[in-house]
């Protein structure tokens, strides 16, 4: 009986240690860097509707990341306008969904398609009807 109890304790300790080792080895997607692509959708500020072939150049610079949290700046430009703003974001526990808060513009919900591709859906603030798709690739 004593040997059985000792064996059970050792098994529990081993399983607990293994679960801690697994929890500590979580790898987060590395998002730091320059991401470029195009924006398509409707931009209310200039009353402009555009598709992927008419897409506006879009650059995202993720300057810092700590675990699942990151921050950076965005730039979108077109013939009649240019937008620059900062953002912060969080990678969801599924390690593929991204939530982005853009200063003064709204929020994006993104999906990591591959280590070098992300697609964001941008929804404007409550007083804006802006809705955009931003498909970007890491340089």
C-alpha cells in the first residue's frame, strides 16, 4: 500500500511538472515588423467605396510585442487623403485571432492566416459607418 501511494504521488508530480513545462513553452506569433498591403471597403471620411483592385496602400508597423500584447502605428494613403494613427493589440488565446484598438478610428478584428499574412476587418466608431478589409503581408 505504501508503495502504491508513493507511485501515485510520483505520477501526480510528474503530470503536474509536465503540464507546467507545456504551459511555459507556449510560443506566441512574432508580429513585430513592417506589414504592407491594401485596404478595401468604405471610408466614410472621404465618402469613398473601393474594392481590392482599387485598394488603398496600407502599412502597419508593429514596433513592440510582449507575449500576446503589441503596439505600433498605421498609415493608409490614397489620392485624396492620408491617415496615420497609433494602435495597440492583443492576440487571442487561440493564437490566430487578433483584436486591435486604433486611436480615434475604431477597432479591428484580425486573423493570422500564416506567419507572414494577416487579414483585418475594421469597423468604425459608433458615429462612423466606415467598414474596411485590410489584407497585409510581412516584409
